[in-house]
C-alpha cells in the first residue's frame, strides 16, 4: 500500500521540462532534453529504491563552466610558455631600424653623388666657358705683335746663294712672322668696332688713321718682302713625265705603258737669280719687316691714347 501511494504521488507530479538557453542554440536544446530524460530515468529509479531526487542542472551552465575551464587552461599555458613573440617583435624592430638606417645611408650617398655630379657639371661648364672664344682686346693684339719682333731671325753670316738650305730656312722663318702679323692685324677691326652713332667725330678720325697706317704697313711688307720670299720658297714648277715603263702581257700579247710624273722647275736660271737677290738684300728685307712691326706697335699705342683723350672730353651724353 505504501509503495502504491508513493507511485501515485510521483505520477501526479508535473513532468520536468527542459530549459532553453540562448547561448547554446539548438545543440544545447538537444543536450538539455537528453539530460532531462536521463534525470527522469534516474528519478524513477530512485523512487523505486527510496532515494531523494537531485534537482536538474541546466546544460548551458555546464557548457559555460567547461568553456571557463578551457579558457583558464589556455591562459595558464600561455603564461607558462616563453615569450617568443616578444623576441620576434624585438628582432623585427631591430630589422626595421637597420633598414631605416640603410635607407638613410643610401639617401645620403645618393645625395652626395648627385652633389658631386652637379659640381662636376659646373666645373665642366666653367671649363667650356673658359675654352670658348674671346675677342682679343687692342692691348693684347699690341702685345702679341710686339712679341713677334723677337721671332724675326737675324741674317746668317754664312748666307749664300750656293747654300739653298740655309736660304730656304731663313726665308721660312721670315714668312712665319709675316703670316702671324697679318692674322693679328685682322683682329684689330673687331676689337675697335663701335656703331657710328656711338662714336664721336674725333673717334672716327682716330680709327681712320689707325686703319690707314695698318694697311700701309701690310702693303709695304706684301710688296717688298713677301715676293722675294715666295720666289725662293715656292718656285714655279711644272708637272712633266720623267719615265715611261712599257710591259707586255705574255698571255694576250697586250702592251701596257706606265708613266711616272715629276715636278721640275720651269726656269732654273730665274730661281738662281732669286736666291742671289734674297741673299744680297737680306739685311734690308729684315729691316723693312722690323720697321713695320715697330710702326704697327706705335700706331696702336697712339690710337689707345687718342681714344682715352676723346673719352675724357666726350659730352654727347649730356646734350643733343
């Protein structure tokens, strides 16, 4: 009877419904259902054996406790492990620092190289500017012409018409001085150039006198010295056949003629006379050249003085 009453009491109790947790989802709902079912079976068995029934524990709380335990274990293991990541981070920082230093060094090196290139370019440009043509001033022309007087050779004591080599060497030296003199005189006009309205009447007269005297000196040298030197240095010659070589082809029987040409003096007697005239008038020829060199020097010097005097009295800038 007592057993039957106890069973009736257990059957009259409401069934245990599983609780749903928002954390677990569907899987936790299934686990709670299975847990409640197992608890129901346990309760039934305990009723039969007269044991008190324990309250049901939600599956969600079990899962949360398991997660907390796992998290605690992971945290402890992470604390126990050596901090390799800190070492790696330190290595990375050192690598980054080294890379930054290398970049700075490379930038500084590149800057230095660019600076050196710029300086070399400037030096090259400066050198090119220095090597560029510059118009000679009148003072420089005068100094150069004065230096030519020291290059005029004296008359050799052994100068003779019979010694063609000595005559030719002396004439060549004189001709070299004359060529340089003519080139220097050609530089006078660019050095003294001014537009007509920028030059006073006195300046025009001074320039006209300078040009006239320089032309007169060149004319005297060209008429009295240059022809006598040219007759010796470049005598008149003619191209003539000196030898004819005839050969015959044995296979074809054809004759081949080869002509050899040579330069021969047109008038050897006239050339001999030129040697005699040059040797006889050597001292005077040298005197004509030296006199005109000195004259050109004096003319340029006088022109410079006259130009300075005219500039000091020029008042065209104050009145029209």
